[in-house]
C-alpha cells in the first residue's frame, strides 16, 4: 500500500508540475525571458509528461484497487491528453489546453485515490 501511495503522490506531483509549467510559462516569458527560453525547450515538456504518465501507469500496474472506472476514466483521459499534447505541434494544434486538461484530470484522479485510502 505504501508503494502505491508514493506512486500516487509522484504521479499527482508530475501532473501538477505540467499544469504549473503551462500556466507559469507566459508569466515567465514576460518577466524572465532567459528562464522562459530554457523552460520552453522541448525536453522539459517531455520530462514532465513522461514523469506523470509513467507514474500513473505504475499505479495501475501495481495496485489492483486502481483498476476501477472511477480512477481509470479520468486518469486514462489525462494520460491521452498529456501524451497527445507532446505531438500536437506536429499537427498544428496548440499543446497548452490538452496539457492543462490532462494534467488536471491526472492530478485529480491520483489525489482522489490518495484521499480515499485509509
């Protein structure tokens, strides 16, 4: 149980980092252009997304209690949106909105699961 709690915390943190990154980047671009240039590099997007996705999949793989529709539906949609956002620019689609929605869905699914555990 403790292992999945830590995985849930890691997945929620990774998802929240994605959301914060998407929301903070416009502010950073105005106030600290150098920092914004670093934060907007492609590897940063991939690192946050992979952290959130791998931690989420690890929870599902290691915790049978995570294999319920109440967790799988929001977490699955979140993974699809965050993962899809990594490839959005290649199709001429803005990546921010799917990343925000996906990150919020992932974080909410993991936080809800954490709060429901004894």
